[in-house]
C-alpha cells in the first residue's frame, strides 16, 4: 500500500499490482480496495492495476465537508500516481463517480462504467431516490450506522428479514464503519435530485467508453445502460450474458482486458470533433 494526497490534503490509500498499461478500479457503496483486489489480481497479468480506498473508507482519510468534487480530486491524485493518465473501471455508484471525473476532464484513456444505478426518470423513481436520500441523512445524523446499512440494503432490494439476519454476522461491524460513506455515494448518484441519468455529464465524457450491463439484471438497469452509452460521444453498450450486478472476476477480467487494452474495443466509434477542457483541481476545500 502507498499513500497519495488529494488536493485538499486528504490521504488516499492506493494498492498497485501487476505490470503494463495502468488501470484504476473504483468501487461502489460499502466497498473498499479489498473489494476490488480479486479483480486487480485477475488483471495483473496484462495491466498495472490500482485499487484504492475512497475517502472515508479503509486506510484513507476524510476531510469534511464532503463534496463530489473532492472525490474527483482523489481520483485525480491516483491518476497522477499512475504516471498522469490511466484507463478507469467503475462499478455501480463507483461508475457514477468515474462519470463525474470523466466529465470534468480528468486524464482517462478508456472508460468502463459497470451498471451505474441511475433511474430512468419516472416520477416514482425520482420520488423514491429523494426519499432515500432524506432518510439516509437523518439516520446517519443520529449515529445509527447499522440502520443506515440496513436502509441501503433494503432499498437495493434485499429482503428485510435477510438483512436482519446479517446484522448478527461477524463482518457486519465492518459495514457499519463504512456506513457514513453511503451519504457520499448518494451524493455522487444525485439522489437528492431524483437520481436520474445525468445527460450533461455523459455528453462531456469524450474518451472511448463502454457501459456494461448484465443479461440477468433488471430491464430498467439495462435500458439505463443503453441510454447512457447512446448519450456519450464515443459510447458503446455491452451485455454480459447470464450475469447480474456482481460479476465474478474470472468472468469480468477477460472482458476488461479486451476493452482496456491499447487500441480499444473492436468497433469503437471514431472520435467526433470536440473541444475537451484540461483537468484543473477546483482548489482547496471551501
């Protein structure tokens, strides 16, 4: 493990493995770099791969107040540690963070967004996302970390009785320690505004990009992936047949190897004329 520092001074724990073109893995909710380690090891034969603890998780620090821009700066620090540029894979809400970073012009060579859970913009979806954000803030403000984890798990579809059983498991305290970062993922996904597909961000992400969806995932998630890819200047959509939201590294690694190798995925659209702003940190925390 090594430590890099974000623009606001927050220490970010990074773990590199393998050799080759650099790839950064960005985890989703309730995950740290240990969650991406099996995938990093599966890719290490072809790439130099980084997993890192997002701020407020694992061995990384946390500097309040939180803002999505601070997490973008964290990823910028990891990319600098990679030598200045890298390809990036983001899973779930981690893909949402990567999209923010890509839209802000971070030096990302190739991009893979794996099922970022944006809604399609229906009134019920918008209402549910706003209500989740409100309840999550309230529970965390009261210090009820376990209840925050339970709220997240039931919101994403886990049966309440199963969640209650899991609260007795020995690994549950680790999730409780990560619970405050659920508010960060909620901010990344724009839940307070309804959590719909962010068309503005997609249009600003100019690098070659693939949105992955699982063939066994819900149809709304597949449709969201299709719409996202269509809205990106160099986007494409790919289905992982028979897979759902969580894919075994032995299945996912060959797909990413093809998508992120120099030269890019077969059939990737040609670049469109487009001005791309250079990445600039938004400066010290305000």
